């Protein structure tokens, strides 16, 4: 993962709509115009309702160096949003009686710790305990080089288990890499072939496939991070993530996929219910997305400096996909703005950011423990951003709200630092825990 310098501007828009459940296109257009002018976001969005495209927009450059503009047909690496596709393929294999959810993985990967206890279902909903492969020393400097299946399995097999299978959960790309290998073994086909045969061709997706080296001539885009200007990022080799994060697509195709998935056109409705059953915050390749009284589902992704998001609200048949090849402004804030517009909820979009003093950030760094909370919180800094790491398992960015106060907008967790007392207060699901610095 690369963490980049961020740019601070001041701008505020306020959305208030009468109840109609129709998008105010002008206001959304104004948002994207502002994001483009202020160099806060490059990418595309598509919103569909009941299979009909009701809004799309693209801003920024597919290639800064050649000044090639992004369009609605521009394609992006979608990172971990790939996992929804992979989960669907696995559940389809279960329907075809190729494998079962309760089947353990030791026949495929006997050298992986606890493989005789880990089930395919555990891999799907991140309850395996297998450590994150990208934490391996082999990927300390990224993964621009090709890795064979044998090399990858050897790397994962060396990892120590984080917990007893199915005793808890933690997100790990290792799970979906292994699921990809299982799919390839049981079908004797590549993941790319399975994706093409079981999803792309049946749904007539025109801009979705397993990724390779980026090709601008094929309407693909490079990715960028912002440091006074957009800087081109390196390209990860897709042999490393495979079904955990290697798909290339665009928002229109992604919306078609998620719509058809929830209509039972890829897997059965019974399999979909299994996929969307949430256990310890995790479904099978998907997460729950509450929005006021509405219930949706979502997955987001990141690879290189590409980011993506794919969400669906079944009752409303509302699909939204966002892809980016360069972002300072978080895509969730864009999603919230669009959902607020659609569902007629007031929402203030602020591009004003609080930028902490470097010395203040240094005072927050270190390990924190609490007698009331089982995990140690380690606060680290990369460039001008803070990260919280929970017992070397769950790393997430915390963004500044005001002096001493930070939040993670995806999880809703908040941290308030009290440096004079060498303490922090961690808020999770409305509960507050006091931690002391070691």
C-alpha cells in the first residue's frame, strides 16, 4: 500500500432535496466539477436503478503524461472489489457440487497452518486466521514482479495463523488468493477463463476482464498519487492478487454485474442469501452497508493508486459503482453525497480538511494498551498521515477532524489523543475505551 500526500482546500456544498428519490444531476455535476478543478479526484461514477443508468460522470485523466481524458468507457483496476466476482464463482462451484462450503482446504494446501480446520466457507468470510500475504517480507517493496502459484503458496504457507479458524475474523487477501487456486484446480481452467465463461459472456460485459500490464490503447488508465501534482504510480503484477484483486472494469459494467447478481442471474437466490449473511461484519466477498433506514451491500478496493467501490441496495434495486485512478478525496464521501441526493437526505460536503502540525503527529505515535480491550493499538505515521494497527492485524487510516481527534470514515471508529497523559480514547460502535501509552 502507498500512502500519498494530500491537498487541502476549502469548499462547501449543501444538498437538500424534496422527497422524490430522483438524483439532482446539477448538484452531482457541481461536486465532480469541484473535485476536478481542485485536483482531488480522477475517475468515474455510474448509478443505476432497476438496471437503468440514471447518472454517470468521469473526470481527470486516464493518462496525465499524454493528456488523455477519462471517459465513461475508461477502464480501471478495481482491486479488492474483485472479491465479489470471486465469491460468486466459488458459490457457483458449490451449486455445481464441485466443492462444498464445509470442505476443509488441507487436500489443496496441506502445508498451510490449520488447513485441516479451515473450510472454504472460512476463506470466503475471512474467518480462516490465515495472515495477510501482503504483510510478507517478499512484498515489503510492493509486488511489481511476477509470482508463480508455487511461489505464492510457499509464501502463504510460511505465515503463522492469526487465530483459531472460525473463532474470529480478520480481512486477508490470502483467503481469496487461495480460493482462486481452488477454482483453477477443480475446473482445470484459469481464473481468467472462468471469469469469462461464467460472468463476462453471460452478462455481455464489454469492459471487464482479468488484468495484465496496463494498456492505454485498450482504454485502460494509469494510476496516480498527488504530491503538488499527479505522479504516476508503479504497476503491481496481477499474478500476486489474482482473484483477490486483479479484475479490470468500469462503473457501468460493475453495476450490471451487481444488479444481475442480486437478481439471481449468476448464482441462485439461495446462494445469494448465504453470500450476504453477515458474521462478525463479514459476508462472503461482501459487506453490509447501512444508510439511514436503508440496507445495502458493498465492497471496496485498492491496488496501486487505483480505488473502487461497488454498492447495491436490493429493496430499491439501486446500484452505484465508483472507480478512481487518483484520489485525495475519499470515494466513500462521494458515495454518501450521491446516496443522500438519491434518498433525499441533507448532507454537507466539505473539502475543508484539518491539517495537523507534524510535531503533534509525532506525539501521538506509539503502542497503546487497555485493560478493557484485548488488542494493542499501534499508531504509526507515513508521510503526513496516521494509521492505527490493531495487534498487527487490522491496519486502517485515521483522518484528522480537529486537533487531537481522528476518525476512520469506513468503520466509523474515532480516536482522541491526550498526549499530556500519554493516553488515547478509542470509540467503537458507540463504546469508548481508554488506552495508555507504553
